[in-house]
C-alpha cells in the first residue's frame, strides 16, 4: 500500500482533512503528477483557505509548470492569509518566493 493509498484512506474517513489532502498533493509532486497535485492543492485552498502552507507549495508548482500568473496570484493571496493568521515565517517565505518569481 502506497503513502497515497494510506492518505486517501484518511480522506475517506474525513473528507475535510486538509493535512491529508495536502500530503497527497506533495506525494503527487514527488511523482511528477503535477495536474493531480494542482487539483489537490486547489481543493485544500477552496475547502480550507486558511491552510497557509498550501499557498507556498501551490505557487511553487504553478511556477514549475510555467503558469507564472497563477503562481504570482497564489503567492500574493498566501501572503495576505499568512499575515492575517500571524504566521510571519510563512509570510516571509511567500514574499521571498514572490520576489524571486518577479525577478525571473
């Protein structure tokens, strides 16, 4: 049984488990299944917009697949969400990612 299978089992028990869905997305990224990863990250973002870590990973993925505008939008939204949550560490990571994207 793969990690993805185990995590999907957790989602069957609790479809709103943001951590499990986020972890599935990360596993898809590792496997190069970028479309599946985007779908899972977008689902986390939609269902749990305050799940701050999603914005960094999703923005990075959008950048990787050449969707620069989506990456910028995702980083900017994440900065706002992180600031509202008082998560200075993630906010600074998102700001650095945005600066790197814009400088590229």
